[in-house]
C-alpha cells in the first residue's frame, strides 16, 4: 500500500504516547487516527502534511490531525518530540457545544501562526509532559492526564482556526501527490546503490524531468538531488555504526561515485569526518 495506515499501540485505558526522534530517518507518507503534535527541540525539520511542505525550526510546533497524510524527510542534526493521543481519551467531553473531531479539524496546525505567547505556552505544557513521562515518578500518569486536559483547554480557548482551503477535490489531489512521492521514495530505496539520474526517477512516475524537478521541490521543500544525497548519507551513517566496513567499502555500497564527494557531503551533514562519527557513536552506544 503506497500511503500506509500507521496503528500505534496505545493503552486503551490511556491512549497516549511520547516518542523522541532524531532527524536521521525518513518517515514515509502515512496516516493514523490519532492526533499528533510535534515539538522541534533541535535544528529544523522538513515535513509534508497532505499536499503542503513545511520547514519547522527549534521551538516550533505542528499539529497533525487524525487522517492527515504526512511524512518527515531526513533532517540531520535535528531532534523532535512527538506526542500522539486518541480522542477517545476525551470521549466524555464531546457535547452539543463541543465536537472535538470538528475542533481539531478546524485548528491552525502551525505554531508560528499562533503568536509567540501561545506557541510558548503550548510548548511548555508539552515539554512538561515529556519530562513527566521520562521520570515516571509516582502518579505520573495522573499528571499526564491533567496536562492533556490543560492542553486541550488552552488549544480550545487560544489557538486560531485555519482558513478552510482544503476542499474535497483538493484532498483527493493531496493523496495523489503523496502517492507519487511515495513511489519516488521507494524507487530511491530500491536503487540508491546505483547511479540515479533525474530523467530515470522522473520516468518512474511518468513525469518529464522538467516537471518532476518542480514537483519534488514544491512538495518536499528540497531538491531531489539534496534528498538523494541525504538518503545516501543516512545509509552511510547506519553502516558506520552497524558494520566494520571501511569507509571506502561503505562508499561503494551507497551509490556516491567519488570519495571526495562523499567526504564533502558527510562533513556538511554531520560536521565531522566519517571515522570521527563512528568513534563518537561507538562511545555513546
């Protein structure tokens, strides 16, 4: 299935979880029924929600509604905390006055559009929840539930609504776009060890090279070449950590044609040489 349904394993009594993610891994297009809030804690990330690409920097937040198709590109040097919760947690709060599904569908997803004060308050609530979950002191689940309710009330009272620009035909178009992107991601995953040209990858989804170049940049925020280089460097990092292969052997496995190019890309991405990165990660692990 091109765009897949993610089914987080949540406690039915407390359908909520927190995940700390670094920026090394590409998250392919997917959706789930749970509400998701992402707080960028380091660097910046490139992500897409439906047909819209965004870049978020440290301190900024995004709310992803249940059913929204989304992905996150590899963003080396970044870190984000992901909060997921099922609206069944608030089931008893649904009234004629407050419909939570409609509320979350209407809310503005990007914190830079909330105003600095609102962004700071929501970020503080989320990071307090993250600290509680990590410490797991006595009664932490009660505190998390209280914080979730506090978060809901604040969102309801203070966060602006978005403009209704996603009509039905646009949502269908969004799915088509993300299916095309997923085909590109899968093509790269299958062929990254070999030389990949713009003409080849464009042809794989039935586009001309000219149209594909504009399509990919518009919908990911990155050029395809930048994306491909990031993907290959991610593979190199994995091999540096999980194998004893030499740097030259690794270069031969990831499709980068010259040692000089690899070292330049790796240094630009990680701020250090490959062997230094291997040494650093071996100490941390």
